[in-house]
């Protein structure tokens, strides 16, 4: 078969997981425990195989012809508004489907072990498959509406999966929070689509590529910023990041899937896909870059003091996504996608590793009650440490290459401010991940039940049990109990092989993922592969090899300093669960950080205070008195006029006759006057 | 042909007569309360109008006026049939036929 014929079958890639989801939704109960998980995993694996075939087929085409669109059917045929259910295979979408299906398949495999014994086992895998299918539709869409279909599907599945254990109120609340926050972004996406259709007359990406450059400056900026609002919501950038830390309520494989393969990278994808609009507007690009850089620093600072292992990882994801937006904002699209891919590897490792730790720690997520697990979980800890070095930016692990690429591009694009923020954030990243690793895997063992009373003493200060102002439910992170006191009465042991294997594979990928695109001529495979997509985007070149080398050295130094401080502070673990040295040394700062810079509280207070007053006024002053008053006023007027006029209808025939006579006389008089 | 009147009657005479008849009918309709009498007043007004038509038909030498009178007569006949039936029904129901008492349809 010709490779173009093969690419016509690209719909198989999202089709397989969708089929799995449908089958499991209808027959899941009957299929039962291990089989349902295996079916879902098989679907993802087949989908990955199909993606690889698609990749090979696309690679056979000449570089400038690597855009293969295929329309399955006409989705909305209505006059001047035609939308095809079409898929587009190009280097960008193929890159995304490769790691979405690859990492997704490994997470599915891990879940087979992790979800063992859950009463809604099959349902979980149905949602998981649907999640992956939605993400694949999102990245493969040929026009904005198909992408939006996947976009909404991803939002729905995240809601279903975050609140999967909906018996817990906090999980239900977290799911709602994620859904509602995402709605804000979706609203931006929709407005952008309306604007695009109004200006270009089509939602097709091909039309966009040709028409975006000719748009008026203001229109391009408007479209770009509205699309970016959508991306901010989906990719959890400030100020719409609030849903992501709470999304930790979901089962850990879901967190891994959300953070690594699906969902949060959708925003990056959208900006990369719609780059013609952003390229047409310098101000939009500046906004993207600074929101990204600001979020990267902001989230990294919060991660410094978190005590919940999953919350650390959540804020680290927000921070890493900030790096990606920074890269997009300076026009380094290739670097952004590179970081998306490497981040998928090492963040999936971190999450699945954390999942194993939590699994073996009687579902406790509080790092203050862990420590020394290295001896009990050797494979998991090695994988976790590799991923830690990758995210911290230690060469030669993957994170170093991709993060360094972003920082170098920012520097050589003359955005020194962005570069400085990114470099400082790199040090923070190295520190908080080092802290996590040392608290979980090294130091003294604090997980035994003997220390339970100490843990309970420490509990009231734990930030995640504080009450939020207003009526919003406080997003409690601990499953089942508030601050998990240590309660392990036996030694923890290594996770079962089915859970270890995916973690180890992902860790290997996280270690060597940098090979995808080394910053040497002719070794930048991924960037070269993506070049046709970002045709016409001005490339950023290093001034010289020496300057690039110096920059890399600087970022490595920062990373090593971060790690060094973490090792110094946490080498021995904690003397007691409430004896974290960092808050002790910087009490004021860490109080602010523990409260996530008071963003949640601020939103709660704003909603409960002025927001509530505004809503009250709208409901009572505006709606009840204004709108209802107007309607009731018209009714009263009509009723009173009718009451007055009904006296005319006296029922006396002679009155009517008089009326006729008077009317006739008046008419005659009028005619006479006019004639005269 | 012998003259019965000292003056030759002109069209004006007929018109004045028609106006007088019409006024009698109109005023009668307004002031009388007996339904039957009011009904007759209506007939009077109709015929006053007929007289006007005929006068003008002759004066203008146009047959159209006389033709319209036939239509009026037909309509009047129909009206009489319906109206009398209603009046008979009223008389059967109640003792008198005072128009002011029949005011069920007041607002």
C-alpha cells in the first residue's frame, strides 16, 4: 500500500480506544476484573502500533508534503458552514499521538495492577480509554471544531476520573472544580472559533495557515489571546491553575495520564497548532511567554513546601507547563514540543512511582510520614531518582536537553528576563524534587505506626486541612483521612511486577529521551521533523557554540545548587513529622507558599464577598425588580386600561346607537371641513 | 294631465323628505326603548336612504341608483326576517321588550 493510503486509516488511532471504551461501558461488568483492564491496555497498545505505522508512513513522504488530511464524513453540512469530521496527519499530530498512545499504554498497564480490587474496575478502564481517545481526536483534528470535540471529551473524562471515587466528598468537589475551571477556558476557545469563522469563513487548519497572516493586527491578537485563554484553562496556567492540584483526588494513574500524556499538554498543542495567529501578533506572543514564565516560577515556589507527594508533582507539572508556554512565547515551538515529550516520560515515571509508594504506604500521601523507602522498593526508587535527575535538568538525562533548549532559545531571542526567571525556576525545581526524593526514599523511616501520635500532633498545621473561606468545600487531598498519620505496622515492599515494569520503562525513556533532539547540528531529530509544521517561523540561532555551552553550564550549576541545598537540608530526613527545616528557617515565606500564594483563598473570598453581593444584587435588584418589574408593569398597565375601557361596553343598545350617530356626525363634519 | 300641486316638485323636495324621514328614524332609535319600535325606526332609515337613491337616480339619469335600491330591499327583507324572529323570541321569554333591560353583554 502507498503510504498515503495508509494515512487515510489514521482514524483507527482514536478509533481503537473509543471502541474499547464503548465495549467496556456496555459489557464491562460482565467482562470482569482482570480482562477489562487487559482489553483496555490492548486497545491502547494497538493504537500505539497504529501510530508507529502512521509515523513510518508519514516519514516516507517528502518533507514538504507531510500534511495528509482525510475526511471521514461531513459532520455539519449547513450552507456556508461546512465542517468535516476530518483528521490531519502531520509531524505535529504524529508526535503527539506517538507519546499519547505510548505513555498511555504504559499507564493502562500500570492501572491493571493499581486498580486491583476496585468495585468499579471496568468502568475505570472505560473512562481511561475514552480519555485517551478524546486526546487523540484533539490532536488529530483537521479543523478547530474536531479539535474542540476532543477538547471537550478530555474535559469530561477528567471530570469523571478525578471524581472517580465520588463517595469521598473531596473527590466530587475536585472533579467539579476541574470541570468548572476548564469551562472558563472553553469559553475563550469558543469565542476564538466564532471570530475565526467570522474572519476567515472556515475553521479548517489549512485555511488558517494561509489566511492568518493577512488578518488585521487587532483581530489576530484577539483570536490568539482567546485561544490562549483556552490553553491556560486546559494546561493549568495562572490564574486557571487551581484545578490541577485538587485533581490529585483521582486515582494516581489518572494523575499520571492527565499530567503526562493527555489533558494538560492539549493547551501546548493548541498554541502550537494555531501558531499562525500567534505569529501574526507580537503582543500575544509576549503574553504567552510571560504567563508561562510567571507560572513556572509561581508553581515551583509553591512546590517547595508541599508535604503531599502528589501535590508536589502537581505543582511541578504546572511549573513545567509554564516552561513550555515560555518556549512557545519566544517562538521556539520545536523546543516546546520537545519538552512536552520528555516531560511526558519523566512526569509519568514520577507519578507512577509515587503511586507505587502510596500503594505500599497504606494510601498515605504525606511525605513527612515516609522516608527510607529506598531499601524496600529498590526498582521504584531507582526509577524515581532517574526521573528526578531528568526533571532537575542534570545532564545527560532528557529534562536537561529540553529545558536547556528552552532557556537557550529564550536567551538568544534576547528575552533575558524570561531566561533569568527560567533559570532561577530550574534551581527551585531541582530543590523541591530533591526534597521529595530525600523525604520519600532516604533518611529515617517515619512510616511506622509508633510515630502516629507525633503525626497527629503535626496535623493541625498541615496546610491541606485548613478551612477555606466562604462556602467552597476545602479540597482535602488525603484519601480516606485528613492528615495521614503513619500507620504501617509492617515493612513496605516493592510493588508487583505489573506496576514496576511500566515505571522502569518510562524511567529509561526519561533518561534517554534527550536523544530525540540533541542541540548539535544534524542531531536535532525532533526539531527537524517538526520544521514543516512551523514553516515561516523565524528560527532562533545561538550566537556561537561557546555562548550556548556557557548557558548550559549556568543552568547545570543552578540545578546542582538546588539539589545540593536539598541534600544538605533533608539528608537525614526529619527528626519528627512536623520538623521540616525549610518552614522553620523561612516562616513567613513558607506560610504564603503553603497557602498557594492565597490564590484559592482569594478566589473563595472574592466569590463569597463581593461576588455574592453582586449575585444578590443581580438576583434581587436587577432580575426581580428590574426585569420582572418591567414585565409586571406592562401587565398592570394593560389590565388597568382594560378596566377603564370596559365601561364603554355598557350593553345598552341605545348607547351603541348614539355612538354610531356621534361617530357619523364627526366623520361628516371632518369631510365637510376638508372639502370646505 | 292635471296639476295637483301648485308647485312642480323638484329633487330637493324628495331629498328634504328623505332627510326628515332619516332623522325621525335616527332620533326614534335613540329615544325609544321598545325593541319593536326601534326596529321600525331602522326600517324608516333604510327607506329614507332608498328614497335618496331613487331621487338621485332620476336626477342624474342613472339606473344604478335604482338597482342599489333593490339590493337594499333584499337586505332589509332578510334583516326583518332575522330581527323579527329575535324579537318574537324576546317576547316569549320576558313580559316586555324594553331594550335597556336586555344588557347581558355589558362589560
